């Protein structure tokens, strides 16, 4: 099997596994991250085989849904790649990125070491902001039974992974606890440019949201 065939196979497997996932980490999230990672990866001249495989597998067993166990994702990814006879070097690289790239709260640093990791992390973070990001934050909030907004509960910047997982604020709070922080966390220049535009759009959105909340528009 050549690299393109392997990528196609992995895409098919991931799609089957995540189809119908209702929390914002469904197949179409993977699809968008994959396409964005290709866009950024080419601009940054990354190893595209590693980039594409990692983008496709990065949420295969999302740590937030495994009781905070962040070893499940890399293990699952290794199993799939091993079966497809991907080289050990590529498997190790992909799994290292998957285990280090997730956002775990405002005060918790997640550092990815390689260019390929930076590209996929950027693509994943870009999918959490802008028009798609807004849709996802309310979809995720609904899944968790959160209010869209509660003016009496102010946002909190979480210092640990545990605090971040337990957060119970409104979806609008989540803009301040995560979405509006992502612009500053982009690794690559290509992603920084895209993030700037998407950030501006979210600020305009919130501005309008508060006005409408108070009957001002
Ligand atoms: Ni993701």
C-alpha cells in the first residue's frame, strides 16, 4: 500500500468510528482539521504523511471522554497504523503528537516538539474558533446541559487539567476560558494569520450577543 492508500484507509476507519458522535468531535471535525492541516502543512513544508495521519487520528479516543486518560488515543492510533504496516518511526511520531497536543485548560501548557505536531495542533485549534468554533461551543454546551449564557456566573481561567474538565460555566464563558485564548497559542505563521481573522469575528459576535441580550438591537 502506498502512502495515499494508507491515508484513505485511515480516513475510512476514523469516519466509521466517529460517525454520529454528538459532542463536536465527530467525523466532520476530523475532516475540517485534516483539510486545514493539509493547507497549513504545505505552506510550512511539513512531512505531509505524518501531518495527514495525525490529523485523522488525533481524536480517535478523545481524552475528555475517557475519564481524563490521555493514553487511550495514542494506543488506539498505534493499533490502526501497525495493522496498515506503517513504519515504526512514523507511528512513534504520530503517537507522540497525539499525546501532547490537546488543550487542557488556560494555565496548562501543552508543548508539541515537531513541525508536524505544530501544524496539526494549529489546525485543531483553528477549528475551535471563528464561525465553526461558535457553532461547536454551543453544541458542546448543549451536550453537557450548560446554559448558553448566565450573566451572574463569570468566566474562570483554569489552572489545572482537572479544573478545566470539571468546569460548569455557560457556553459564553467558554469563549473566555478557551476560544479567545487560542489566537495567542498558534505555532505557525500560516495559522496565526487565519486565527486573527476568526478571532475578530468572534469578538464581533459576542458584542452583538450582549446587545441582543439586553434588548439593545
Ligand atoms: Ni480535535
